[in-house]
């Protein structure tokens, strides 16, 4: 997975210890911006994890492709790794198919990818 810079950098170590392949975009200097981060995640077939709703705009309004996305809303920093791991475990297949998972107020919203027929 690829963690956006807004995700707590300390989550990398915790997620790696749980066996996840993790890259934190905060290690890229200077910050390449949302479009490049989304492109990198797609190129490397990584699920993008972010707190930022701007990625949804890139996907839905501008048609950018992605390899699955998790958006955390108001999840405290120290809980982010645990929540991310849980979402990957519970929704991994959907994420791999290009779903967008949003967690807000302990509620999970799943946006399944559209098929070629738009169904």
C-alpha cells in the first residue's frame, strides 16, 4: 500500500510489522502532489491510503485511474495503522478490484468500481 503524506508516518512501522508492504509518500522530497502520488500507487498496484478527499475529486471528476483507495476521516494518528490493517483484511478483495473504502465515525462506506457497462 502507499500511504499519503497526511497519514501518520509512524503507521509505516506498525503496518510493516504486520506483514504489509508499505511505502509512505512523506519520504518523497519534495512532495510530488496528489496526481503524482495517485499515479505512483496505480503504477505499483498499491492501495492508496489517505485522509484527503482531493483524491476522490481526481478519480470522480477528472477520471484518474487507481488501484484501490482507503480514506480515513477523523481517525486518530495512533489508531491509523490498526484501522488500515483491519480494512485491508476485511475489504482486501474489493480494494484489489478498485473499490474506494471510506471510514468515518466507525462507519464503512464502500464504493465499488464501475464495470465496463457502467453497472
